[in-house]
C-alpha cells in the first residue's frame, strides 16, 4: 500500500504531529547530526517490524535505539563504569554503545535482532531531541534508506528512497556530520570498535583509558549487519584513483582533483568530505551512463578518513 508521506518541519506543530504518528506506531524519518534516521517506537512490535519492511532490512541486522536523556540508557541496559564514562564524555553525540540488555528490558526483542545486547545513542541534534521529548518514546532508527543503499543526509534523499512507504519526514536541513555513528561494543571487559565514525578510536581510548580493539577485517562481518557490501550506489565504484580512469566519472579529494566531476573537498578537509560523501555518491549515480564506473580519489587513512574509507570500501565491495 502506498502512503501519503507528509512533509513536516522542525516547529512545535511539526514535532507534535510527528510525535503523535510515532505514538500510533507509524514510521517517521527525522534528522540527526549523522544521517537521517527512520524512526519508530522501540516499544511496539508492529512499528519495529515496519522499519524492517520499509527498508527491506534483513531481520538479523539489529537497530540503534535513540534516547533523549543520558540517564535513559540504564532503563534498558546494564551501564557499568566504562559505559558511564563513554556516556558522560560523548553523549549527546555520534557514538552508539552496544551494551548488555537488562533482563526485563521493555524494548521489543526485534530491535536487538534477538541478541542479548542493545545499541543505544543520544543524538546531538535539536530537532531529534525535541522529537524524542515530544514523543516520550525510545525511538528505533536505522538510516532512512532502502537497505544496502547510500544513507540519506537530506530530507529529499529520504523521499527518493522511502517516499510512499512511511508516514512522514521531518525536515531540518542537511546533516552536519554526514556519516553514521561510531559503534562501540562494551558488552564484556573488552571495548570493541564495530564501526568507525566521527568519534575516533584515539578519542575513545583517551576517554576510556584502555585499548579499543578493532575486530580484524576477516571475511565474516564483525557485527550482525556489518555487511561487506553496503552504502552502495547502483554504479560500480573503484577506489584510490589518483587520475581519472578512461571513461569513468571521478570523485575527487584535495587540490589535485580540480578536474573531478565532483570534489569531496577541494581543500582536502576531511569533515567537509564526510558531510558531502553520501550526497556526492547519489549525484554521481544519477549522472552515470549505464555501465559507467565511479572512480574515487585516495582519501588519507587518518582522523575522519578512517570512517570515510570504511564506507567507501563497502560501497566498492563486490555485490
Ligand atoms: P544502522 O542502523 O544501519 O546505522 O546500523 C546500526 C549498526 O549497529 C548495525 O549495522 C549493527 O552492526 C550495529 N548494532 C546494532 N545493535 C547491535 C547489537 N546489539 N550488537 C552488535 N551490533 C549492533
Ligand atoms: Mg544504514
């Protein structure tokens, strides 16, 4: 069934309408500082099932639950000393914590894909926080795009992928970070980086005072849902192209790539590159002729470049 997908804005009325829809078990996309999320009540089986259906997301891929207050984490998960340090240091912000679920956790099991852990985050975005408060709900929210595709960083991207399948989109402009959150697992004595993001491994280690392990890049996914092919445009993507390969579209980075079709950042600024990455992949995908390749210039493997390269490798992975 095709729905009329309402366009809501970040106003009192917009938050109220979005909150009412969420309380009725409907799906509402909303902005965060990372990417747009597809929100649903994490207390409703039907609503959470709706997320998996609208995205075509495999049922083994768990969802991040968004909370409006750092104290809410301990309503759902065991928050030990280390987790509390991470929360105090980085929330609200682009850090998701995977923690042991409390035995009588009220969140529906499907948000954890049946695991005994749960992923929690408090976003640092005024509209997301207003919506969390107006709804009074914990919100399950993966990126608001069909599973496997490029994440949305504007309301228009959300409408392209999910228009007609969800009840509303709350529009508050483009996302500032542009890459999904760092995912840190703290389910036992080990701290493990499951997904790189804007909060770096170095920053985590400095705050936690211990080593953060990076699960090796074995062929098996390091976490359910860390699929090798992900974030992928339709066109084939190749990496580390310091010149334009013949016939290819070229996504540049830094001053050397002035002739590129689109540049992630002419100045070579990694924050700017992260914020532009997903939008640029979408634009190039639209420009590409059938069978034309998207070639990407090298991005240095430092700071935010670690997270950018993680997404680019998945976009380029064999499908
Ligand atoms: P997305 O919602 O698409 O940004 O992806 C969230 C990611 O968080 C998933 O791909 C999982 O890898 C990770 N994640 C969420 N919940 C868990 C969990 N309980 N255990 C391990 N990883 C998780
Ligand atoms: Mg996603």
